[in-house]
C-alpha cells in the first residue's frame, strides 16, 4: 500500500542545490551588470538560431560558455551528469517529443526556467509568475502520468 | 590619453563577459543537480508518494541572489560594458504565454531537461542528450516557422505584399524585445 508520503531528505543535495542556485544567480546578475541583458537561456539560444543579422556573436559566445562549462564539469565534477544507466528510463522517441515540446514551448512562452523562473520571478514580473506556474504544473502532471500509466518508463 | 573605452573595446568586453557568464552558469547548473534528469523528475513528482525537494533550493538560491543583485544593478544608469539595459517590458498575460509554458513544462517532465542543463550536458557525450538537444533546437526553429506562417495567414487578402512584409518585420521586432 502506498499510503505513506515520503519526502526525500538529503541535506548534502540541498546544500549543493543552493550553492548551484547562488552561482546561477551570480552569473545572471553579472550578465545584467556588464551587458544589460536578461540571462534567459531559451531567449539567448533562440536569438542565436533565428536572427542572423547582428547581435548574434554575444549569444554564440554565451552558448559556447555553457558548453565549455559543461566540459569543465566533466573534468572536475563528473558526478554532475548521470553515468550510463543512471538516467530516467526514456526512449529516444520520448526524448524527441520532449525536446520538441521544450524548444517550441519556450519560444512560444518567451522564456524558460532561467528567464522566467529566476530572472522574471526576482523582478516580480506577472508574466513570469504565470509562465513559471504553467510549466511547473504541466511538468508535475506529465511526471505523474508517466509514473501512473507507464510505471515511470516511457 | 583617454581613459574611456572605445566602442570596439566595449564590444570585446561584452563578448568576454558573455563567455564567462555562460561558463559560470553551466558550473552552477552542474553543481545544483539540474543536469541530472532523474533528480528533476523526482522534484516534479509532487504526487508520487516520495518527493525530492532538493531542486527547490536551486530556484531559491538563484531568486535570492537575483532579487538583490537586480535591484542594486538597475540603480546604475547604464551597464558596465553596454549602452543600456534591455529588460522585458510587457506585463500582459496572453494565451501564448500560458500555452507555451504548458508545452515547455510537459517536455520538461517528459525528458527531465530544460534548455540550460541540456546544453551544459552536451559535453558529457550522451546519445540521450544529443537526441534531446537536436529536437529542442528543431522545436525552436519550428516555432518561428509556424509563427511566421500564422502572421502571413492573418494578413493575407487584406493587405498587399509590401504591407505584409512590413507587418512581419514589426512582429518579429516586437517579439525580439519581449523575450525573457
């Protein structure tokens, strides 16, 4: 019977999450302070892909910085990424659908977890509050459906 | 000799800043646990009987720093390397915002990746990540194509081609300034 509700308490993970969040916040403040820009990953990436005229070099460099940061992580903190077989059970079909939804949805809704979830909420933007509520809600519903209907494997 | 930086120098400094910020952002994502799709799914699983709240601390830490940093920063007249702050100004809630948010959330829950962590994970050389990132970038391009088609359809028959082009330009410019 699944009557018990368990909350996973892993204080090391909480601490790492908070430190990571602070670093993300500092990076976002730095982009605003130095370049006057909002650190929205989907907006920066979308702009890099879709607007070839001007304004693309800094986006491309930011994108390159993300990749480079990932490379640094693989060298000094490989635990940041799931090792083989450790990730959630997702077929390539599910990943294709998920990727299309994330790409399409973030452009349609003008932002993602960074632009709306961090920068927008901090600026008390009503649009970002609605967007964050929408993506958190839909995410929770889909995770619930995948677990209930497919046993967490899709 | 002038101590003012030239236009060219300030552009170079902006490029260096963008690269550095991207790098720090990725490190933050990796440390936080956001690049572990299983953790993301555990966090989104509010109703599953075992909830992992860890990733709430990522948003908590980020929002805390940005709430303070944002307010201190915009007290300045201009950014350090750029001429002006470029901040979103829209406050209206429209269908696009909500539907876009719902579609993104569905994909986030299905794959366990949002855009930043997905791009950061490219370096981990995983087929899952390649499949997801390729689809995500395609989804972004797909939206812009659909968006243009819809804009064309709305204006067809009522305006001549010249006006239509102008309208397209105006639409793409207005979306450019409002992206978060």
